[in-house]
C-alpha cells in the first residue's frame, strides 16, 4: 500500500498546478498574438497548415511514446469527429477574427467560453444548473452583447467569427470532458491533423512565399500552442478544476497587454465594460459550483441552484 502524500506535498502540487495554468494561459495569449501578426500577411489556411506541422515537433515524441496504434483507440468515433470539427472551426475562425479585430476584442468573446460551457454542460453532461447560475449565464450573454457594441455594426462578419468561434471552442471543451477516457495526446493529435488538412485546402491559390523569420514564426506558433495545451492538461491533474478555471480570465489581461505592446490596440469602453461583466458572471458560476460541491447532497435544493 503506497503512503499518502503529506499536506505539504499536496499544497506544493496545488501551487505547481496554479503556476502551470498561469504559464499555459500566457502561452495561449502569446500564441494568439503571434497568430494575429501572421494572418495580417498570410492566409488563414497557410498559417493553419504550417502551425499544425509545427505542433508535431512536440506531439511527435509523445505519439512515439504511447504508440501510433493508440491514435485509433478512441471512444464514440462520431463524437470524436464532431469534437475535431468544432476544434478546427474554433482555430480557423479565431484567426479570421483577429485578422480584422483587436486581440482584446476577440478574446472578450472567448472569455464567455466558461459561461457557454456551464450552459452546455446542463444539457450534454447532466450537470444541474439552478436559477442563480442560469441568471449568471444570462448576465454573461449581456456582457457579450455590450462588448459587441450595441450598434448597427454589432453583427459584422469578424464579430460573428469571434462569436461562432467561441461557441465552437466551448462545445469542443464539453466534448473533451465527455470523451475524457481518450488520451490527451490522441485528442490533440487528431485536432492538429484536421487543422493541417483544412489548412492545406484553404491555402490552395492563396500561398505566399515566406521569409525565414515568418516561416519560423508559423512553426513556433505550433510549438507554443502545443506547449500551452500540455501545461494546462498537466495543471488540471495537480490542482482542482474549480480553483484553476477562474485563472483562465488572465488571458484577457494578457490579450490587452500584448495587443497594446505589439499592435497599439487600446480597448474601448464597450470592451472593458462587457469584459468585466463576463468575468464577474463567470467567476460567480464557478463560485456557486465550488460552493455546492462543499455541502452535503441533502442540503442542495432539487433544482441544483
């Protein structure tokens, strides 16, 4: 029988999980900034293709370690295909959105992701959500509408890219949770293969020559994205998800900072106000979830609020 880790060791695990989550979020924000820089000069398809090839610098050794045959040992192939489709749609639409909108604006749409996940989990994962959290979901949607700018231009094509992309991202996360018996390497590998194929198709007739720096940037984009996925996956094995989930809102801070530093983008009042509402609503949802998990089941109301 193996000895149980001490309280000090457990605290160190949690602290390491927090550090890895924050570092992973920073790498995701850096990945987003690099993507915005590249899609202003190259087609989304070309960036997707080379980025996906770059991912295999990290994924290659992991595939060799688990064995290539494991890539075909997946549960519920139909849902796996849907997850890969949604994940690819998410990446493609994100790059399409940041080609025309400031990085902070697009990330504000994506910050509503945890709110979408809470709503989708009610229907697809049988996780009960009571009226308080449903109210928070509604308030979060109001924050998205404000960030979109309540005007005739609020449904511009780039904004729609951001909204549909964030919804695709959220649905992919829900399916990741549902299909959690499939290895992380397998899940990410099929995402990258799908993105590579889509990128190859979209780059037909839109391929442009690159400088060594630009080519290195696209390959580096894949390396950074892979490292971010691996860091966050590891963090979730070291610390509770209820503790780590709110840390993802640090992405918005990094997006504002990197957007200003590299592109001179300054978020306007609508983005700041909408982003604040989204973050507060998301934090409330996770607070309620964490609170309900700490009380006896018999003390929870039948509607799960």
